[in-house]
C-alpha cells in the first residue's frame, strides 16, 4: 500500500505499541493534536492517555524522564518536535543517555527512542531547520538513525523501539509527505546496516536523509554524462556500516559525502577523515563534501535554497573528481 | 511519636554506617587509592538516614554525588561500593563510571549524573512505571541547594506535578554550591520548600541534623504521595562539614560557623538520644561501630586487591 | 661594450648542450673565431669558437647542461669592461638568488606542471590508489603524466602508462594479448645491477681453448664405479672445479680482486660457483676450496647447489669469492663469454663435451672435446697471462691425474 513517510512512522509506533504495552509515547503536542506534523494521530484514540501524553515544553524533562522510564523497564518513544530543540536537552542526551549503561554497569539498559523532525522546510528559519545528527555522532553510546524513505522509516523505527539501546531518530520534514509502497505484512530493518540506493561503478555518493533523493537526482544527470554513480544511504549514522561503504569504495575509488548539516565538523568531516585514514590506498582523489554553507540557515527561501545542497551542487562536486 | 527499638537502632546504624563510609572514603582518597575527586557528605547523613527510614520495597531512588555512601544505605555492598570508588573491576560498572555512579538497579537505584540536575527528571520517568503498575511506590529524588538553581530541576518538578507523579524531591540544603553560599544563589530563604508553591506541591522544612525529625517530616509527605496525591518537596537543612572536594580549605566561609555546625553532629545527636532513652547501651553502640569498621576495612582491602578492567574491556557496556 | 657567448645550436634536434671543457681560462684574452670550449650534444663533441674579440668571463662551468641560446660566457671588449662585468655579475648573482629565482622557478614549474605532476623537488602529486598501482607494477610515478585535477596523477594515468608500455612491448604479438609487466625486484634486481655494473666497470674480454676431456671422462667413470667406496658420486663438474682451483692457485692474478686502485691476491681459493635457479642466478662460494679433497669438494658443491636452487642460501654464503666457475656443459652451449663476478678478475667457463674427429699424432681419431673459456679483466692482466692460464687448465684437464697431485 502506498503510504507517506509520516504515516509509515505513525504505523510503526502503533504496531509496536500493540506488540508491547511497555511502549509509551510522550512529547510536545503528541496526544490530541497528534503532533504538529500529524505523525501520532490516532494513537490517543487507540491506546488512551496512559500510553501517550502531552508534555510541557520541557525538553530536558522529556529526555530525563525517558531515561528513568527506560531504566525501570518501559520503552519510551518520545518526541522533541524539532530536532533543533534537542540542544535544549544536550547534556541529557550527550552525557546521560549515551553513557548511562557504561557509567552504572551492565544491569542498566535504556530502551528508548527520541524522535525529532529536522531539516530545511522552505523558510522555517535558522532555529527550526537544523540537521544536528553530527553533533551527536561525537557522543559514544548513541544509535543515530536518519531514514530517507517511508519504507526505511517504518522498518528502522520498529527496530529502534525494539532495541535495548537509546536511539536518536531523525525525520526529515520535507520527506513527511513523500510516498512509498509499504508492505501489508510486518517487517523491520536492522539498525547499523546501510542500503545501496543505486548501483554504480565510477563514484560513491554517501548521502543522508533528504540528500539521498538529491543524490539520486544527481546520479541521473551524471549518468547522461557517462558517469556511473553508486548512491549509499547509511540509514544509521552510528554505529556506521563501514563494510558496505568500504566495499563500494574498493569498486569506485571516489567518494562524495552529501549532507544537509553545516560543512564544518559535519557528517562529511567525520566520514572523509575516516575514509582517508582507512581507505587511502583505494582513493583516486580526495573525499569531497557537499554540505550546507557555514551560515545560519536564512529565512529568505531563495537564500535558504542557496545555502543547502541540491542535485546541481552534487553534480559539480562529482565532476571535480574526474 | 514512639519508636520500636529495632527502628531506632536501624536509623542509628544507617547514620553510623554512612558516616563511617564517608570517613573511610576520605582516608582512602588521602592514601591515593581513589581517582578523581570525592565530595564528602559528612554532616549530612541524617538527611538520608531519616528519609530512607520511610521506604518500602519497590521504591526507586535517585541519589547525588554527596554523600555517595547513600548507595550502601540502599543496600549496595561495601565491596562493590569501595571497588567502584577505587575504579576497580569489582565495582558495579567495573570502575568505568566511578565515584559518582555507585549504583545498583536491583536495589532500586536509577543511577545518577555527575552533571548535576540533569538526572532530576529520571525520577518522574521511573514514576511512570509505578503509575502503570498501579502500586503505591514512590521515587526519592535527592538534589542539593546548589543544583536547585539548575533548569532541569524546574522542568522535572513541573512535569512531576503536572502528571501528579509519585515523587518526593529532597532538597539537601547544605548551604553551599562549591564556594557560593545559598543566600547568593537563591533569592528565597528556602530554595527547596519556598519554590514548591510554584508547582502546587506541598513541602516541609526540617532540621537535617536530626534524623528522627527528618523521618517524621518525610513520613508525612511520603504517606500523602503514596496515596496518589502527587509529588512533594522536603527541604532538610544541614551543613557541609568539609570542602566541596578534598583539598578545598574553604577560605570562603567563617571557620567559627563551621565549628558551631559540627557540634550539631547528627550521629552524636542520635547516639545521645538512644543512650538517654536507654534504648541501647554504650557497649551496643561500640559493637555496632566495631562491626561496621571491621566489615568496611575488609571491603577496602578487597577493593584494593581487585584488578582494574583490561584495555579490551573498556568497550564493554557501551551498547546493550 | 661586451658580448654574450651562448650555447650554439649545432644540429637539427639539439635543444641543449653539455659543456665538456673550457680551452681558455677565466679572464683570458680571446679572438673571434678562436675555439674557446668544447661542448657535447646528443650526437657529437665539438669545439665552439669565440664570437668576438675580448676578455672572457665564464658563466657556465664544465659539466653544466645549458639550453640552446642561453648564455655560457661574456666577452668584454676591454680589461676595464671585463672588471665591470665581473663586479656586476657577482651583484647579479646575488640579486638573482633573491629576486630572479622565484620568477624562474614559477616559469619552470608551470612548464613542468603541464608535462607531468612533478613539482618542486621530487614530490609527485598522485592519489593513494595511483601510488598503490604504481608500486605494485614497479612504475616510477615521475614518468607518468597526470591528467587529474591539478595535474594530479590518478589511477587512470598509471593504468594508461602500463598499457602504453605493454603495447610498445607487444607490438609483434597478437593485439588482444597484453604484455606481462614484471617488476624487477629482489634477487633479479640485484643480479641485473651486478651484471650491468660488471660490464660497465671492467675491461672484460674472453679467450677460449679446446681441451680433450677423454681421459677425464674415463677417470670419472672409474670413480663412479667406486661410488660406494667413496660414499659419493663424483661428477665431471667436481673434476673441472678441481682443475680450476689448481689453476687459480698457480696464477695469482686470476685468483684476485681488483677495485680499480689496488689488486688483492689471495693465498687460498674461495671458489664462486654459478648455479642457475628458477628465481635467478645464485653464486655460492666454496671457501678454502684449495684445501679440500675431491670428495669434500663434491659434498660441498652438492650442498650449495641444492640450497641455491631452493633459495635457502644463508647470508654471507655468496660473498668473499676469489674466482668464479660456470659450467654450461649440460646445455648445447659450446662457447660463451661469461660476465665476471665483481670485484673478481676472472671467470672460467666450461662448455659442452662432444665427440669429435681430431688429429692426434697426425692420425685422425675420435676424442671427447670441450671448450674452456675465460673472461678476464684486461685492466689486470692480458693475453700473455691468459694464454698461460689456459695452458695450465688444459694441462690439468687433459692429464687429470695431476688434479689429484
């Protein structure tokens, strides 16, 4: 059945709530309103107010209480609305979530998911448009998921909810209304496994979230120019599936990383460093990054679009390697 | 209020045990056996001995860095506690977490943060489980007067109040946030109790050097919480005898005031009460202390002789 | 007034010339048309004549390679002019090292950048993959032209270089078959260098004598019959080596090493024996071979030959030889010019034994004949000595009982 990314995420939550009554949902405006993007619509009606709760605007308490709930056996799937707001709870996520088990011992585990909507969405401005995955990639102990399609989003969220480890789940706002065929039967997608979205032989593009779509557009253009592009979606940024990426590099010998976060200290910075360290002898050129400009994302839409990557910029980056 | 001998001896024993644990920790630290830095809780033992006299099975606890000996009050073995403090493989996290993470889930401990206050909402989170299970258990969340100024404390209290969760917040007011006196960190006199009104919570202020007074005030609040009436704040006033960390010579405060407060020794107060009321004899007091001393010395020796984890093992316990 | 003397263009393809030597000294008074220096181009060495009368200031020294048209000297009309030239020249040198040089290098690097990815010094700009492929193929990256961004050498360039070279090597073969490029490394590389070095650094020449090995063959037959008694199977090679050892002992110039300055002769014979192994030529050394009996020599040669073929020689077992023998008698080789194993002076070769019609005592008869050929360093000894040496070894081989004496 054709479903949107938003519906797929909502379905994943409902299915997991039916599977396990320890799964609870809370966050800003998730109950009656069904979240500002409509993701959690229908959950309150089906599961009642004990299983889904609106919280006050209190990100540190949302995250902090999820730690407590998960510690004692609940499986909270919480929501922070905009990923930008995760920074309000930065200490809770960075220090507490990723380290809780390490610090307190193997008796402790945190089966919790933090869902967040991220990315540019035509004029949302500098504080409601950020892609902040890379900030958390620096923290040991976190699992970071950033799906690029409805099918992946559903399968990955179900795995995230079932995981005994804390998962940050980043949803791209521009993807919410994209549709994909979703099977009727239940399925999950393992965390930590990348997906090759398009096979190619000349260059590997590692693209994240919405940028997977942009990379696929670029691949079409480049195919006409005689360049065969392989597009890899890591899907899980941490732990990172090196095997799939390295195997691709052994074939193509060229790498472009595409992300929507800022270039400096971004996902591409980490991947480029890792790839040159571990794959130097396979590289036939530098690892090239395509990322957002190092500016706060402007409100003006023309300037916003200028600041983030698109197919054309990806094409230029790929061509610079030949 | 009248108490049974068993109850009184238990409260005394908790006080003596916590005091001794803190003393031994200072000693071990001075001998270079404890990495990092420790935060002695001497002088504040009654806050724990009193509040924890109200617990029942199934309750949860979120303690703080001071005094970490509260973990042994809650049932963590001396061996585990000293091993963790000394960074040894025999500690609860194998020495990965250390002094500020002496904790066992099987004892109801939720864990606690070195980044103060960021763990406050852990209590309300655990309380959701209590609500789901529909028991009359509660969560004890301890925090200090210094931490009371941190935002997450506010968010946690607000969330607990708005969801009417069974949480007792215990503001352990020892008057200092490192060197800053609470009068310069809070515009109200009672940074715990005075703020309760802002969340529509009941509160009590109690002398934190009198274990029985702490018990009585706590019991009143706890009984109400167990009935499902939502969270409350207890503020226990005490004094931090030692510096924030070992080596802190406390030049920022008047030594005479410290001396005065040290006369209000919660262990001695309880001891005098028991002897005056002839609940116990001096011999019994000595026997209790000798036993504690013996067991703790053995535990320290055990910890001292325990190995550290190996380099290969540092990656364990990151992911479940 | 002064004139520039420049590197002349002396041939259609000449782009640069080497100054061989100046025939006149700095400051000498020279005349127009007078040969003042010798230059060398790719074809020849020739004189260069002065293009003016005057006093010569030399600006390029012997050994320097100068592009055609560039200055090699200045001819000053008068002595005063010459003095002025010298003082300004030294200033010019100073300033040029400060200012002119950068301009020059920019120019030069621009030129080179378009040709290859070799920039200042010896650094080659190439990708990790290109370097890896080049290393595996034993290719010097400075020979490869980079076509990647910034003229960087990318994998494609190295692969193309390999293909081009292979194509050149296999022009005569079927076009679809690629030539195999084998990196010349390790033992093979060492052998290659040694052989080249040997022929480059010595005056090697070869002399040959035909010897009658009928008696030697007969003697060997008898020794083989006593194989059990001797507890070893004596070979023709053992006997020939023994003959070589005895000969070496009698001719110190042949049992010697020469470094170009001094000759060292030895009171003992350390016999280098060439052994053909699949992985390359091995030359183990039988130390103090002159003090060995025939059976000892047999054992030693057998052991060395086996280990040389298996690549199991220990370090040091191929050094300190004083003379070399090479026996190619098992192949259809009658005559060869073996290459001396430096720094030795002599190598003795043995060819194939064949039955021939020869004249003995004016009567035709069938004898088993073989060539002995000696390559020697003509810098050390000459025809006279090699004649004597060949006579000695002929004597030993044709009268093999002498070998045992």
